[in-house]
């Protein structure tokens, strides 16, 4: 395989990693006192077993300390490894997760975690793993003899510091995006005559009728206690949703294939296509060929979609405008579509935004039903009866444009953040590997040794 040349001499991992094998006596250290690892994802995220899963574990456990490297014998070649964080103590792993203690005098642990995530290193591991394609096992002894480029420790630390600085810059851009959008949303509410919601109390408040707990969110209960209901001083007349639209229609939820519809295929939107407040055409499932599509339910550019039901209360009643969509996607039974908005009175996009007002959200949450078990629902009569201020169309257009501009600015900043993260990784690889390519990876590793 073609590979990039190493900038620095390479050394085997065993030169600075010491295998830690410390069995845990579960009599002296009961399971409920331990953080038992459930899995490490390909992206390096560590998940712990919940209490029930811990109680069901019968095998041996081994200790891992903060700063230790944990690898998966089966999936380390796909990126299933992580460094235990400084604040996570009492970590326990099964025999499938070898544990290594890095020598801090030789290796920066963040540099280590990054360099073994490079394509070259993971390809080296994957190509020489034993087992079938679904259970490719790597022996610890083999892992320990793999080599990585190892700059002097100060240079490792400088490389990591530059990478962290780039990530901090990306995070700052994302914060700016969120702040820009939040300020625009606040200005929208203020223009309609609503003050920001009163901050909720830090301490628990237990003043609510038991019968209301199934219908209201916890936040909704506290909001009514703190605010005493929703008040406003809007300069605009209050109207009902039914005053400005002809109807709401919901769709169809047949049994679908467990994959998205391909181009040219019919599909059915999932609730998640609208519940974020932005339309996502990729959130759909393919209609089985044996079922006949219902073209009248096809989503169109300009549609306003409203979620009717969700297991998460804050997502019920969320609205999204379809600005652009592919063809042959139908709305599902858990999504309402606005029918014939009266554009002499209301800008369609204004409807999507106004349903996010805390004044309107409070109305929705007061009327939750749980007719489908834990699934929260809002009925068409409740939605049609929602009240909100209605400025003149010209004012609505200005308000919507301000929100659109803020969102565009947020998207731009998030795009810059994503590019900054990508460049940070490219810069890291450039610091470790030369740009030129050689054909014999084994020969160039030996030459760098």
C-alpha cells in the first residue's frame, strides 16, 4: 500500500506503553462502586454500563486509571480506543479491553491518541488482525510492537497545543453562531410584545396537580408557577391559527423499509424530518414496492410541517418550512401539514417561527395527551386554537428576514468551524507525515527506525 513518509524516527509502542493488568476483587470493590465500560466507539467515545447491565456482568474485571489508554482487541483498527479522562475514576474493563499506562516522560497522551488514529496506523492494524471480517481480533503483543513516529516530547506538546488552539477557535465560532441565532429569536419575541421567559428556580418546586404531570413538561409546570401563566403586551391583534389557515392535514405511516428512499423511489418522512425546526429530507424511510404511494401527501416546496407526536415533549408542535425538497416524499401520520395559509394575512414562514414562541409553546404543553403510552400528542383542534400576535404582512416579512439572516450567519460560522476542525487534523498529519508518497510502507518504517 502507498504510504506517506514519516517526518520523525519511529519507535515501537512498547517503548513508552506499559501494560497494566490489575484484576479487581469484586468482593472488596462491589460492582456498584465501579465505572464498568460498556463499549468504546470507533470515534473514541467511552460508554459505561448502567446499573442493570453492571449487575448482569459475571466475568473478570481489570482496573484502568485516569490517563490510561484502553483499546478494544476486536475494533482498535477501526478506532475503538480512548484515553481515560482525568475526572473518571474507578474504571473497570473486561478482558476484551487491554489497558496501557503511557510514560509521561516520553509520550504526550493526546499526541498518542491522535497518531494511532491516523489512516496509516489503523490500516496497519486492520490488515494484520486475526479472525473473520466481523470479529477481527488484535493480540496485545502485536499491538505493542507497532511503531509510530515519535518527535521529542516538547514538539509533541507543541503539535497538540496547535491542534487544541484550532479546536478552541472552532468552538468559539460555534458559540458565536448560537449567540447570533439566540439574539435574533429574542428580538423576534420582543417585537411581538413578549418579554424573555423568567429564569426557572434552581431548587426543586413541588407545586403541581398530579393529574397534570402526564400532560405538562416539567419546565411547563415550573413556568406556570413562576410566571403565573403567560402574559403579553403585544402591539398587534391576537388571532388563532384557524383564522389564518384553511386546515391541517396529517399523513400516512405504513410499514416501511428500514432505509431511506433512493432517488426515484417513494418514501415516507419520519418525525425527525421536522422536529428539529429545520426540514431534513434525508429523514425518511423507503416505501415498500408492494404498497401504492399516495401522491396527494407528497411534500412540496413551501410547505409548513408541524410535528403532531413525539416521545420528547419539547419536539411536539415544532414547525419547519420546506424551502427545497426532493420529489416522492410523503408526510407521515405524526406530521401535520398547513393547508392553504391566507397569504393576505400571514407569511407562511411566520407561522413556522411563531409556533416556537414560549407563549405558544405553553399553550401546546398544557394540552399534551398521552393516548399512545409515553408518546406525547397534540391534537388538530388544539393547534388550530393556538393564539398569537399577528402584525401586518410587511412587518412579518421584516421579522422573518431578520431570523433568516441570523440563521444564514449561523450556518456560515458553523461551516467555518467545521473547516477549522478539518484543517486542524490536516495540520497534525502534516507535522507527523511528509507530503511525498512511497509505495513500500514496511521499508519506510524500517528506514525511519
